[in-house]
């Protein structure tokens, strides 16, 4: 039994076509395509949730919005370096602890909700650096009790002693042990997948494969579902093979307002407006009303309209 | 040397850094790094054709689009000579001592001994300002053979006596403490490049000292805008201004869409160092890089 599989086939797609060279299969391969609502049911209150992508790219935003809309609570978030992905969930009140390796809007400013809730003490921040996150995920992926890293003289062990534990020095080198960061579920965004969950990243992979290896369930949003023969044309792009993937959700522009590699750029106008709204709780509530609570269909419509307005030269940065 | 007449702070910083990069070195550039990328590609175009630089997020090597793109933008892949996935690159970013020759790191705070802080201003449990976090700066500061610090501002808030949180270690407590207390064999921070000046470290005390002031900036101004007592040697030079050739190569071959040129270029705003914002979709329409002639 597949330890990653928790769902039966849902939302049946087209009848199974002949795949590869096996010819007609004797039984039917499991399909993993689910609806956004079904995907969100794979994330329980109190779960430890990984988020893939990188700051302004490949962030599973449709899934993030759906989690916020569903009112998930008490999550422990383990985001790859991120911006609106972790910040939106934090701002929606879904997160009680966050493993922070890097949360920022780069030149657009600090992450507003992450900042406010950290400064007020409402959010527990487990401070990590790149080696800490990588070691914790590898320990989880490899089934090891810990993975050693070098102690490089930072204040991290002081503020996060549970995840940076001293080890005996070896050859004069000071070492730390990082215990496994086990993810109940990881949310990632890929450009395309087939109905069996072979998910392809057409640009960078970032931490997504490592996050997936460290997770019990892997939920992938994709901009488009494609036939398996399309996947087989460039199998080296399948960074998340079917056997790792629990569920796939088709979400066109599902990374928006972050970019999706090779398909669309980050929407800087939207991100900028988000940062501005996020600095004031009342304005942020309006943002959630307007873009999150309305549902994904409506969100897509708003984004399309915004893009059209930008093309006709009225406002916005999207080309 | 033929000096150019006008430039922006970002251009000057890229040129200063490029001069410091040697042929054959291997360096790494993080996220949000326009000036760093410009420095690497300018060095490759000028005096260091065998230099290699890696984009931390994407793993591209020597991506050279002729225009500056974000280091996590997939377009870089088409302009690179290699792409190594992050799950492989973390072995040398996060673990292996001495793999990279140099890194170029930014910070919210830098202290007298070149320690960096990107985490919090104030107490970690209840910070006054919550910053972005550490990412890969901690192992790179420890294990790159040396590193540079690049600051977009120079004031008493970001150049401080002691950082509130050590997120990446510099010369630690000064003197030989980096080696003797932490066991680090690498050089540590070599230069700090700000919008006002270039700073380096006293060979014995490892305290920051003024190496040169940028054209149009006075020593007194740098001292006044530094949050600790800066060592000022008797003969502080002026930072050599960009040459006509450096600026031409930068603008024609490295930063054709003018990411570093944006923002006002009058002397005052140069000195205040307002880094121009980059539109994230800039440079999307260019075609393949042609061999660069200047």
C-alpha cells in the first residue's frame, strides 16, 4: 500500500488510454485528481504543513487561499523561502508556529502579517537557517534521528535549542544535531501534471523535491493537467513522480500572484497592494474579503479583469 | 584612467565589487541580488572570464542574459551554462567548508566586527523589527573563503556597535576570535560596500575601518552616519570612480535594461543611496545575448 496515498480515485477523468509500452493494463491505475475542497481536507487542524516554491515563484497560492478560507487552525508551517504564501496563512490566523528560514517581500518590504504577529508575540517563530531546514528535512526524508551540521557561531542555538542541539566536536569542529522536521502534508505548485500525479516543474525545483520526501502527504496544484504522453516526452522534468504524490488539483494561475516558472511572471502590482493592505488589520480584512473569502473562481475572474485593465493601460504592473 | 561623469549608487557598488572579484573564483549570489549579479557578470566581461557564479535559488551557473533578472526567475536557465538543483547544491552551500571563494551578503544590521543580522532588531522573543530570516547566509559567511557585505543604506541604524542577533558571523568579537573561539579557518568579511564608502577591517583588531569614501562624500559624513566609532586611518582615499569603460560594459552588456540605472542620478540621491526598485517583469523581451562589444 502506498504510504502517501490516502484518497481513492475521485473526479474521474477521461477513460484510461494506453500508457507507455505496457499496453492495455489489466486493472485501472489510480487517478489522483481532486477538487480544491478535497485537497484542503487532507490538511487537518494542528497539522505540520510544508509550503513549496521560492518567495515570488511557484507558491501554491490557490491551496493557501483555500486553507485560509476553510478556516484551518493551529498549523505549524514549514515554508520554503516565501512571501505571500506563508504571510497570507499567518494573517488569516491559521498558523500558531512557523519554522522561519526566510519570509520577505524583498524590495517590496517586510512580510506584514508575519512581522506584526512576531512582534506582538502571537506567533511562535522557530528560527532556522538554510542548513537547519535542509538537515531537518533530510533527517525526515532519510528516517534518521538527526542530521549533523556545523555550528557556525550564530545565535540560532540560543533561540531555538530544540532544533539546534549540541554534539561533541570532531577534529576541533563544533557540530549541531538537527532532528527531523516531519511534515504531515506539503503543498507545492507545479506547472503541469498528469492525472496520476506525475508533476513537472518546468523551471526551478527549489526545495520542492526535498519537502516532498519529508512529507507524509504531497498535494500538488498545477496550472494545467496534461496527458501522460506529454509527461513522457520530458520525464526529466518530473521532479515529483506519481509515487510521491497524494493528490493533484488543477488550478490555472494557481500560483498567482507569485509567478509560475515559464508560464507567468509575479504580479508585482498585486503583491505591492498586498503588502500595503497587510500593514493595517482593517485593510487586511478587506483584502481577505475581496480576494480569499470569495472563492477561487471569483479570484481568477478578478485577476483576469486586473490583467485586462493593465493591458489597456489603466493600472497594474502585469503586462 | 578615464572617469565617467554620472552613475547611480547601485552602479558604483556593482563596479566596486566587480573589481574585487578575481579570475577563476567561484562565487554564490542569493535572492534579490541585482547588484551582486551585475558585479559578477561585469567582472567576467572585464578581467575575470573564468569566474563562475551560482544563483543560490536556481542553481544556474554564469547566467548572463545581458540584462539583470531576478536570481529565481526561470529565464536565467536559458542564459546559463549549467543548472544544478537546489537539493544537490545545498551540500556545498549548507555543509562543505571552503567550496565557494566568495559570497556577497546583505543585512539589516552590520556591526563593528562585520557580524550580520537579518533576523530581528531588539529581543528575539518580542522584536522591535522582525526581519526576513537567515537563509543560507550563516554557512556562507562561515565557509566561503571570504565574503563581501553590500548595504543599500549607510546610517546609525544599520551600522551598529553590536548586532542584536548574529545570523551570520563576521570577525565575531574581533581579534582572532573567529578562528580561536569558533574554529573557523576562512577569512570572513573582507569589505563592506555602502552607498557612502568602502570599509575594511584592521588586520589585528578586526574592527571596521574606513578604506575609501565615494566621490562627493566627506569623511566626516561617513563618521557621523556610522553607529560606532569608526577607525579612520590618516590617509583615506576617494573610491576610484567608475571608468568610462566599466560603465559602458555595465550598461551595454550586463544591465541593458537599466535596472541599476533607474532612480535619480544626481549626487544627493546617489549619496542617500536609494536603491531603485526593479520591476519583476523587466528584461522579458530581450533575445539571446549577442557577443558584447564596447
